[in-house]
C-alpha cells in the first residue's frame, strides 16, 4: 500500500510558494525518505481552497494557445506548472460513476478498474470531495521483469479511500492499485518525481485474477524512432540488429527483434 505520511499542521500556502520550495530542495527523488519529506509542503497547498479555482478561471479567460502553453490539461489532468526536469505538479480530476462525463466517456477514460503500477514515485493529497477508492496491492517490481505473461506476485493489502487531506507516497514499482470512482466528484494534487531513466522503466497493467502481468504500458520515443528507421533504411536495420543484441534496456531489445521480424523468446532476455 502507498506509504502514509503525516501531513503536519502548517498553514495554507500558494502554488508559487510550493514551486519555490521544490526549486530550493536538494531532494533526490530516488531516496524514498527524502522524497516523502516534501509531502507536508504539498499538504499545505492542499489547504488552499482557492488556488485551483483561480487557476481554472485564469485558463478559461486566456486565449486557447496560452492555455496549452501555460497549463496543459486533459479530461482528467491539469498541469499546475510546466515540468522543471525534476518534478511535475498536477491536479487530477475523479468524476463519480453517475456523473455525466463518466457516462459519456466511459470509466476507462479515467483509468478506473485498471490494475497498474507506476514507473515513477509520486506524492498525492486529497484536495476536493470524498476521494477516489482503490484496491491496493504490493509486489516486487523485479519479479515481473519477464514482461507480459510473467507472474506478478501481487499481495492484496486493503481497499481504502484518498480522504480529504490524506497524504500518501506511491512507491515506484512497488505499489499497485485498482482505482474506483469516488462517491462524488473529487480532486487530488500530485508531485511526481522525474528521473532520466524513467522512459526505460516498465509500467505494467496486471491481470488480478491470474496474478500476472497483462501488458507493458510504456513506450519510449526511441522505440518508435527505431521502428521508423528500420522500415526506411538499411542502416536502420543494422542499428536494430545491434540493439537486439546489445541494448541495455530489455524493452528496446524486444522492440528491435520485432522490427527485424524475429520470434520473441518468452523468457527474459
């Protein structure tokens, strides 16, 4: 289960204050305790009941291109500030099952009922509404290194809700959850930790009933580029040949083999 963190008692702060605190922080996101120490600062932003509405109004009154540049968003996510290379700040929207947007788009559009882990750590705090539910599991990320079809070794922990003010750290390739719609529309705030190795770390969707990896969900841009190069150029095929044998990332080796039309060994390579 994600690590519960004491949110502390500090007064509400502004988004600017949170950004300044992160910019000044020497925290290495790969250090779990150090990253967790940023949680109470996020919780203090969570006590600011006005900032997100002000940000939404500002975006709605801005020109469309300015919205995209300043506060990129989708049906579920709004970036609070552009990524800085270390952290990503976002708000996540969680409609209830009976809300019109859920009925129109379907629950899968909001990642409900999709068992998955994360290839990055992130802090989250309940901001608005009662909070989404999750069935929580734990597993050893190395145990799923065989990719799709590999045994997952999932261990059920509990069903719990991200209550308002509740602060948690989702641990990379350790915590697995199946998110379920909240009882009413809810919002959570996140600090995502970014590592340059992240694109090469697999994120998985799981088959809970069979306790296996159902799908590798990540694709690095380099995988697409290799496919394109190999389809258009002999040099690209030569590079794919080299990558199939020697690339340090298993997923890229598999991609290269598929590009070359080779049978994939179901065992880890």
